[in-house]
RNA sequence: GGGCGGUUAGCUCAGAUGGUUAGAGCGCUGCGUUGACAUCGCAGAGGUCACUGGUUCGAAUCCAGUAUCGCCCACCA
């Protein structure tokens, strides 16, 4: 791009398609994404939340790329070695489901294929998907270090996972245990609590009569009623429970009831967990199918019968109902209960039903042998996985943005329960545990060759794989090389920032903190945390506020949006659409607006470059300030103010606000005012604006580059050829502007504000009075304090407002004739008119007077308030006095003019 | 049952530590082809900042409460 001929004119509209690929290739060829280790320099590092290899990127990834790339580029431009570490996630259940669906299309069941072949097939898919994911990131301009790309099944990650597993196991933080689990019958695996989504669903509450058994096993006419939403689990009932202090059932405790239909005798036990006010106050206890019942069963030594199989069908324990789906069995049992006279009544009932977050199947609570992480067990005195994570946030070692989400984070870590990490699927990190026929269990990082006890080589590896989030939890340190003591790990860890949607706060951030602190604990107190700051962005919904989902058909492909509007526009639109932590609605209009901004920037640059054509420009020096015109000093002062604002906003992660301010400067100050004012001077041979234009464009492009990298790089490349000075070879590595404070000029800003307001007043009068567009009426500017300023900018006023301005003192007389009047501060604007509608003019002036008097009344009230005078800062009080004085002058002028118009 | 967020112009949203007459984009109205840009320019209309009370010289902003929409967490038979 730097070899573009200097005479090349820019197209009149920005064409992203002709720029983006070329610029991205230019960056890659320059190696700018590759982070170097520079001892002594503080690095910046951020790990990409690895997209699942299930498919293409969605809008959320687009937003993440925009956020991350902005931060990385900003730090890179500040000279820091900046690492954006990309990756992809194998996404166990999600990917397995995708492949299963693919196979199903070919009529193949994965079980017929076998584990090995299934994995081979899935690897094939991964090899196809990863390049597509890279391609998408590239289109969006992501300056990630692809040379360090990590896939969560890479051998080195496998080693990190196994090492973590073994260490946790040896510390007693991983154990195998029989517990109540969430079973997805569709996926055929256990799930963690987080992977179950609960939703209210309409159901029925069945009241069922359990006859009381008398002495000798005779059924009495007496019965005990229970209420249940799951009558099909009756076949696995092993007791009935009541509250110990429930007077209604006092005499039933310890007796026996008869399970209808099945005919089994069940003990009546007393348990504190029973809520006497619910239903009948008596609970049928089914330890095999309900978490609460499981606990009650444990306390009272009741058997756990499992009557629903892993496939979600009733099994042989269900007797006559065996083989039925749960719903079928429910209907059949209800019908049988009715026939037997056991069904007392049925009421409609709404309760929450858990469904698999991956496939939406209804979750069955089942007892199962699974691997667990003991999150609350201490591995050092007073330190547990969950406790350490909470402490890191409480103590401020890890900062959460927005801060309010720290409460949510802590609420989770403070109440965390053991984490079920084993999954009965094939795609993932197989658990590094081997069983020998002799009974020995081997837990090891490397595959063992033989049993250390009996020497047998006949070892069977545990068939389960780990929860995908187990490997994700290692992301920062494992991606940087842990368990090796790699140079990257030493230099880039702890990472600086982390960024993700708040929806995966618990899945990912909390677990990364737990495992980071555990695995890196030798580097405590400061080197153990996985990241210093974690940002949680909101979710992108569709234009109606609905969650985007493939099943709803409302997803927007980021590449399509970026293709239509340009990657820069896409990024800028998302960054400025909302604030961190807040959801946003996707809006085509916003995309178009951002596209228009890119085009505005393009054309502003086009103008500047055309003016510079054939010259070499020296940038303005603060020492020459007195040589510059008012608007020059104004623009440079505004620019420097902007640089300070952008710096503090980006430091505070207020990316959107920073973007809006840069846009405001470029469009409303540089393009709308400075460029317009420069035209007249340049035409008359005053070349001073060139240096100012070039400098403002240069810095504007630098400020905007992190958010809109393509168009800025393209333009900057053309600009640097014509600017003197020691320039970086590319904008991506050019220094980010820092406000040096040399150009701040409050007097110039105040003066230009006045000039702008005067011009606005003139144009307003023109429009109101319907002065013909081509007419150049005289305008008298009777100025009190700002006469010099108005004279200095008179040529610009003449040009931009299409008038002949005459600046006079405040008291100067006006030639006879008709005028339209306006007042701006100490300046009275009198626009000469061919004729005037007296009544209309009088009405307008009276409206203005009323407004002015209202303001005066308010200010006087304020200034009579002694407490205000006493307590408000002097500057504020003075400001109010000044305003009152101005309002007085304005009102007086209006009254004078109304009088002059006569009755 | 706990916790959190939203409520600001017709629409979508900004308003970081309380301080001019509350902003932007889109939309709307009027005018405009002045060689950077019609993906544009100029001007304009449009808001009791959800409501009530409080703190303060001063509140969209801080506090308490209310309404409403939404989200998260919790073993709601």
C-alpha cells in the first residue's frame, strides 16, 4: 500500500472491499500481530474466548473481536508488546451433537461407527471449520497472533489438562462418587448444574391415596395422601415422609403404607425437609429420581430404585410400564390409579422443568457414579478453589467491569457446589484414569504401560471425557505453555484483560480464576491470577429484542453485515451501540450510520490529501502558535482535549464513549467547521491550514485506528508520504496520540465558540427569512467584546454562511432598511433583508424575549439564594452572574427592536 | 425466595467523579447539485429524563419507596 503513487486520487466513496483484504495482508506480511517478548517492557496480553468449532462465528464473536482488537491495537500503539492469543474450542457435547446430526443425515448412528471412527470423523470436521473461523476473524480485522493459535485438544493442552487433573486428584480435590446428577437422555451424559436450563411449565399435581397398613399387613380403610407431579416415578417409591412436627401425621410416623398399583409396603418417616403447607404435607419419597428425595433417602436409609433408564424409558423396575417413554408411563399410571380408586384429585400446576442447554431434552435427575471437583475443600489451610477465586475478586486483585457484576460473581463463588466434570460422550479430553483387573486405579499424566501393582498391561482407561469447561478453565496459563516454564508464560502471565459475555461468567471466568490460582499458586501473591481485569459485555439481540438463535432464524452473520457495510463500520457500530454489560439490539440503521461515518472520514481525508497534493507538509509547532489563525489554534486545542478524553475513556474501558467522541471531533469539528473555514484561506494562498489539516487528520486516524483499523490504515499510508517527520512504517504501530498539553487554548476555544454561534445565528435567520440560497446579503455584526475575533474570521463567515459581514462596535448605527436580528452573547447580528414581514418578525422577537425573561428570572432567583452564594464554588457563581448579565443585554436588545418595529 | 438491570426525543441508545438552555444516530419538516463527501450540507421541530418522597445552594445523575419490562441465582414434592 505504501507504494501507491502519490498522485493517485482517492475514489469519491470509501470501498471497503477494495481495501480490507489488501490491508490485512499488509499487516500480516509486516508481522505486526506477532507479539515479541521484550524484557523490561510491560506487556499487554489478552486471550480470545475460543469459539466453538461447531460452526461459523456469530454476532457475539464479532462484538468480541471488536472489543478485543480495539484494546490490543490501542496498547500496541502505545509501544507495548501486545499479545492477542487466539484459539478454538473443541466444545465436547456441542460438537458431538453436530457430528451426530451430520451422521444421521447419512443414516449412520454413532454407536455403529464406534469411538475411534467417530473421533476421526470429528477431526475431519475440525480441520474444515478452523480455517473458516480464521477467515472470519481476518475479515473483521482481528490482529490476533495466529502463530500462537491454540486448539483445546492440542497435545500441549492435553498435557496441561492431565497435569491439572492429576494434581487435583492427589490433593483430594477430584474424586469419584455416587451422587444425584443431571442426566440428559438425549445426549446420553451427565451434565453440570450450569448446563441445565430451568423454565416454568404447565403440568398437573396429582393427589394419590396410599392406604395405611394395619397390624398383620392388613390395609386399613385409612389412607395417607401425597401430592406429586411425577406419578410415573411411583414405581420407584421407597417411603413416604412427613414433617416431624406435623400434628396431622403424628400417629403415622413409623407405620407403613401400601404403594398403590405396585403393592410395595413403604415406611412413613419424619424429615425436617418436608414443607407441611405444600399439598397434603406428605411426600412420596423416590430417592432414585429426585435430588431432595435422594437426601431424605440417605438420612432414613431408604433404597434408591432407578426405574428410568439412561435412554429416558422406563426399565424393568417399572414392571408393566417397562419400555414406555416417561410421558406414556405417566398417562398409564394415572389411568391405573384412577381405575383403582387411588387418585383423589388433580389440579393444574406450574413448576419449573430442567432441560438440557444443548439439546432441550428434559433432564432426568438420576443417581450416578461421576467424577467431581471438590470446590470448597481446602488444599491449603483456609484456601479452597472457590474461596480463593472469591478472595481474588474481593481483594481487588481481579477487577470486574462493570463493577456491579462483582456481586453476581461473588454470589456464585460463595455458594458454589461440587462440579460434575465427567461426561459420557466421546469427543473431548478422556479422563486420565486407568483401571487394572487387579483392582488398581492409576491416575497419571502419561498413558501407563503397565499396572504398577500387578504388572499387567491390560489396563482399561476410564471411558468418560471431561467437561469442556475443564480445559477452558486453564486457558490463560495453559495457552501460554504451562505446565512448562515457557518464556511466554513467564512474560505474558498474568494476562492483562479478559473479555466475555456475562452469560458465561460462571461457566468460564469463575473457573479460570479457580484453576489459574491453583496451578499458578507458586507465583502468588501477584503472579497467580489469570487476568487482572475481566470485562463482561452484553448480548446482542435481534431488532425486536429477541435472543438470536439458529432455531428462531433470526441470526445475523457478521460477515454478511461486514460485507455490506465494511468491517470498520461493523466494528464501530457494535462498539458504540451500547455500554459494557448492557444488552443491545442489532440495528441495520446503526450499521449504515457507521458506514456513512467511514465514508465521511474518507472524504475528509480525500480533501486534505488533494490540498496537499505535490507538497511536503511540516506539522505545526507549538512554538509557532502565535503565527496561527484563531481556527487553527481552536482545532489543535480541541484535538488535544480529545486526546486526553480518549485516553481516560479507554483506560476506563469506555470504548463506546471514546468512539462517539472521536466521531464527534472528526465530523462536527474537523469536517463541518475547520475544513469549511480552510477553503477560503487556501484559495487565497494562505498555506497555514495545510499543516493543521494534516496534523488533525494524522491524529484523528491514529485515535480511530483501534476501532476502525482498515480505513484508517489505508488513509494514513497515503498521508504519511506527504508529511515530514519520523513516521512509523504503518499506522498499526504508530504511536497513539497522548495529550501533551501544549495546544490547550481556552481563549481560542471560547472565541471560536462565539464565531460558530454567530454563524449559526446568521444561517438561522437566512432560513427563517427564506433568503434565497444564492443571495449574499449584508450582515452587520455589532460586537461588544469579540469584534477582533469576528473580523479575523470574517472571510470564513462570508464563505460558509454566504453573506457580506461587516463587523462594527456595539454602538454603531445601522443604515436604514429592514433587518432580521439575533443576539449571540455580546454580539448583535443584523441581517439585511429586502423586506420584512413586520408582524411575523415581531412575533418571533416576542417569543425570544419571553424565553430570555424566563431565564433571567431563574438566574435572579438563583443569585438571590444566599445558600447558593455561600456554598457553590466561586466559578459557578461567577458563571451564573455572567449568564445573567448576557441575558439582560439580550433582553434589552430584543425590547429595543420590538419597539423599533412599532405597533 | 434472593440478587441485578432497563425505563431519557417518534425509534435505537449515550449521558465516567451531581453544576450552562439534557445529547447522538436514524426518522421527520424546510432549503440546498458552493468540485472532499447526496453514504452529503445548512436550518428546524420534537423530551414533566417512568412515578413519589428525600438529601443538596443545585439531581437524569445520590438515597428511600412505587410501578412496569427483562435477566440471573435457589433441591417451588
